[in-house]
């Protein structure tokens, strides 16, 4: 049995889905991992510490290792010819798991990994 704590969407075309989930008693909301780099910084920190485990999924590895950091905007984004959908999903899932476990208390180190 998998206990789902929360379901989040980026802000694009999600209000109806969120409302339906909330009516069904499922915690849901929005989380955009492309506004700043905090979720990606957190993901990479936890990966380096061995706190994130998963199965081998080549699209995730490919996206994660081709992401680019924009230090001016303080964001992480995909290259012009790439994508980041899977990496965004993983970064958001790891963030949500931690936030649910700690009640929303997080300290993200300010470092440059990518």
C-alpha cells in the first residue's frame, strides 16, 4: 500500500484537477519548480547525501545532467533542444516528501551544483 500525502501540479491548466482531488479529500495544490532553483538545489543535495533512491530511468538521468543554471535569474532550465518534465517531476516529488515529513521546515544550502 502506498500512502499518497499530496499531489501537486505546476500552475498550467491544473485548477480543475486540484479542485476534484480536494473534493475527494486528497491534499493537492500547485508547485512550480521553475521559479527559482531551490527544489533542484535540494534534490541534488539529497542525491549527493544518498537520501534519494529510485530505479534507473534514462530520461531522468539525461534531463538532469543537461539542465542549465541561469545565475542571473536564479533558475534551472533545460537547454533549447532539451526537456525537463521528468526532472521537474522528481524534484517536485522529493521536495513534497520532505515538506510533508518536516511540516514545511526546510533549509536549502546556497551552492552551485550544475
